[in-house]
C-alpha cells in the first residue's frame, strides 16, 4: 500500500470516527430527552417500545465490531 493511500484512508477514518462520536453524543442527548418525556407519561408503554427498538439497533451495531 502506498503512503498516499494510507494517508487518505487514515484521514477518512478519522473523519468517520469523528462523525460517529458526534452521533453518539447526539444519541445520548436524545436519550435523556426521551427519558424526560417518559417520566411525564409513566403509563405510556410507547416509550418502552422506543427503547426496545433502540436496544436492538445498538446490539446490531455492537455485534458489528466483534472481531
């Protein structure tokens, strides 16, 4: 592999990593807002459904990184 392609891959990786970190931070903020909304409607099972789906998606993402 050439130095130029390695540098390009390294740069692209860092950009994607930064984007992933920003998305995770945004997800954390949205999760807190979701919790706040759920606490205002403690009998609403829709919030549980939302989190159930989110957990499934996160488990899939987590499994992706198993090596």
